[in-house]
């Protein structure tokens, strides 16, 4: 009888050990899965990249399950509790610098970059060229920013342009942008315009801010309602055409991604213009956890991820593949941009944005 009880007890004990081991294994599996989930905030221009199955596969192979939430780049820096995320990935140095400073983080990863550009239409580009504001290059155009700003300062309308038979409307000549209060692409537009308005010098002092501010306010306030995301005005450009969006400030990457992706393609008369001068928007990942650091290292250093970024329109250190990829899609783009300027420092640009923001109230 005692022997039977001992055997029975051993069976029960063995079962408990197995069940306990199962719970422990499941707990460790759940913890591993939870640890691998890497949540981040991104600018909308990178959404397609993070939805790419091959990108996600590479990240999973490196132990990262990445989940992203899109928002305006300046909004990422001002309107979220970043303690809930593993990384912040805005567009542009100013937004990244604001996050880095406020979170007390020294590390950052320069994943890729893209120049600012203007989505337009051939009839508009030819009209501006006829009026001495644009220049046709080999398949793309450049826009004289000083000439454009003078048109804005003079309150010129499209109907005021000479020999205008293609867009003879009584609307202000303005480049459509995103919301200066929320979006990096608008902040980069401000950085570029303020440089030109300041006599081709980076704005550095309050006196210089005061001098250029009235014109900068006109660039944004006269637009009326603006979207927070760079994707929205570009979608209007693609869907509604020249009547709604004759000139739209975008990232070059958006244009390349659109015309090279399956089902995309270049519609008749779509042209890309480059402001002259222009500036680069760097896409800088700010890590907020160890997983965020691992992701930043992969995006900056993994050759295949760098090539996949190029296939979504971005530029990287792999210049050879960028040329090959865009060349295979018969895209006429500047191989390199020479007349490139830097944005003002964070200490100057941020207060300038806030001054314009006050006018919205």
C-alpha cells in the first residue's frame, strides 16, 4: 500500500514538474515575444518602407518585430509620451535634435536622406520658365527660390504671369506645404526660404528672424488649411492634378517611390523641380530602448536594408545602387546636388516656427 502511494506521489510530482516547465517555457516565450516587439513613431514618408515584407523579414531575422505609428515629424517631437516607444524616427535634423535633447539621449543613427523637391506639372514648369523663375535641366527643372519669393512678396497671382494660357487663375502663386506646426517638410521649407530671404545666409539672430518673418508668415498663412503629413498634399497632387496642386513641396523620395513602385508609374506631364538652393532632409533614428538601438544599427549598416531604402526613393551611402535603380526606371534626376544649404540651428528654427504658430490662433 505504501509502495502504491509512493508511486502515485511520484507520478503526481512528475506531472507537476512537466506542467510547471510548460508554464515556464510559455512565460519565457511570451517574454521573448514581448521583448522583441519594437514600437516606434515615424514620419509618414517612411511608412511604405516599414510595410515592405522584405524589410520586416530582415528585421525578424535579427530578432526584431517592428510596429510603427505615423505622425508629423515635429508632432513626434512635441505631442507624444516617448516613454511608451522604443524609437522615434522623424524626418529632419531639427525634429531629431529636439527629441534627442529633451530625452537626454546622445546616440542617433543616420539611416538615409532625401533632398527637398517640388512636385509640379510640365505646363506649370514651362510657364515659370517663360517668366524667368524656372530652368529646364535634362528631364527635371530647378526653381529659382529668390525669384519665387519675390513673386510672393509682391502678392503676385498666377493670372499676373506673362503669356499665361495654361493656368490663368486668380490664385496666389504659392508652393503648397504641410502644417508648419506639425511637419518637418514644412520646417525644411521654412529653413530654405528663410536662408534665401536673409540674403543667402543662414538665419542666426533675432534681428534676422524679425526681418524675414513677415514673408515667412505669408508662405504658410496664405495657404489656408494645411495637412500634418507630407503624404496628404502629395496624394492631392496625384489625384486632383494641376488645378488643385500646381506646386507641392515634397521629399524627392516620395516622387521616386511613386513612379517606381508596382502599380504606380509616372503620369503624363508630372515633373520634379528642385528648389535652388535646396537642402537635404536627413532621416535620423533616435533610440529609446535597447531594441531601438539594435534597429538603428541595422538601418544604418545593413547593406540590404540600405538598398531597400533606395527602392523606396531614399538616398544613402550606396550611390552606385541609387544610380542603377533610378536609371533602370528611366528617371531623370540630378546625380548629385551642389547648391545645398543647412537649416538654422535648433535654437533659431524652433522659435521661428513658434512665432508663425502664434498667428494661427
